[in-house]
């Protein structure tokens, strides 16, 4: 009887310890969530952002934070269903479509655009590879396509008349036309229009079921209203190559799945898995940043100053010399990989660290500086790191 009583007391004590540990973990998580929400609120207040959605994946565990409103006019709250304009984060999907076409044997990134768009054969683009297009090293395209280019014939004429300012592979000039052309080439190789190739060929294979170029009517109530620097309500205006370069709309659930695909946390079919990995091959170095196919990466742990410099307006607007990485750098694990994206009324940021199995998605319905987005992501992931170290 004495033995049974002792055993019973031991079980009670064990259960109490487990319960206490659970309560302690819950309390710690609640405190961590409060710190994360506080950091988001500070950025919203500092930049007059009506609404933000932030998603985290930490070792396969997802966390979502929705603050503010999707529309100041309606007062509708941001939630898990809210769709945001992604701006240049769209480029990561264009790069993935190109590497998917390569994985399925439809193209080679070492080829020039004219092989897949015969109308461009014989132009200066014969000296440019698809890798150059995907790494902003084609030779100096402008940031935006000229407003005078409004139809397909004008687009082809523009690319035929384009004259490089630099030898391909020597300078990095961030540009929408080059990524736009990459998307057109990838779609041509698949014998599909770009929108069909992305929305019906790639996105379903990624499991991204609520990501769109044109928001369908049934999703319109979930499409957040954007606000420009002056607080004016704006939405993305259609333009040539917008779909390929900056036209995607999505929400935190789909984008977190995209991040988790890069972290190897979701099951994806072989060709798409190869495509995902191939976008993280490093081709050029400029400063502390390695230029992958659209994605940009830094050795881990990077400093906040390094990340802000690499994502600054200067990096977007100015030309920077690059050094080719020969042979190209295979996908790395101990790196911080990121991409910013903006339209006139929205700001987005994705970042992930494969070695730490950590990723973050930050979406806002107002444009605000890249440096502030990077600082917020850095602060949030630092909170996670600090708490994990204490545990």
C-alpha cells in the first residue's frame, strides 16, 4: 500500500510539472506575441499604415498577426483572408516559373531570349543570358518600362532597339523590363500566356490557392485598399509587363507556404521542388549581398545595417559593379534570404533563414521605406532568437 501511494504521488507530481511547464510555455508565448504585436504597432504608427498582416514560421510552427484595417473607408479589419499587392515580391514567382520551365526541359537559363522569342533574334539581347535577366545584370535596363510602350508590337520594338550601357554580367541595375522579359520567355517556352502559366501551371503546384494576377470577383471584398505616401487611396494600374514584374496579389497564408517550400517544410512535386531550389543559386556578388535569381542573400547572421544597405533605395535606383561567382554558388543554408516589393499603395517583405528554419512575411496597405520593413523583420526574428536562447 505504501508503494502504491508513493507511485501515485509521483504521477501527480509529474502531471503537475508537465502542467506547470505548459502554462509557463503558454505565458512565454503570450509575452512573445505581445512583443511582436508591439513592434508591428510601432511601425504602423510611425508610417501611418492603416493595416498590416505578418506571418511567421518557426521550426514548422506558424503564427499570424493581423492589425488595423484593410480599408479606411469601410473600416473592415485585416484578417487571414486579406489580399495585398506584392510589388516586386512578384519577381520571385517569375524566377520560379523560369526555373520550373528549365526543370521540365523547356528552356535553359544559359540561353539568350531570342531563342524563345524569335522576334528578338539579332538584337543586342543575343549577348544576354536569361541568368542576366534574372540577376539584373543584363547591361543597364531602366527601372521602369517607358510609358510609350503600350502594346505587344511596341514592346518587341523596345527590346529590339535597346542598347546596353554595360557589358552583361559586370553591373547590377535593378530593372522591371528585364524581369518582365524573363517572364515572357518562360511562358513562351511553356507555350502559354504568362498569366495562364503562372496561375494554372505553377501556383497550383506550389499549393498557393489564393494568389492572383487579376483578383477574381468573389475575392474582391478581401482585396485591401492601398494608400500612397500622401495617404491617398490607390490601386495598381495595369501596364505592360506588370504581371511579370510587380503585379501579384496574395495574402500571408499563401506566402508563408511559399517560404516554407523554400525551407523544405511542405511537400512539393519534383520539378517544382527543383525550381524552388534553383532560384537560390548565387551568381553575382556586390558588397555583402549575393544575387541569386531575384532573391538576395547574406551570410548569417547579417547585421541590420547590411540588410538595410542591401535593400535601400540606393540599391534599387543606382547601378553597382558585381563580381561573377564562378562556379555559381549552390543554395546555402546558413544565410538570410530576402526580397522587398512595393507598389504605390502597398509594401511587402519576405525573408527566411534555412539553417534556422525561420521565415517571415510582412504585408502592408501603404507604401513605406524598405529599411523600416527590414528593421521590423530583424526585430521580430531577434525576439524569437532571444527567447529560444533563454529556453
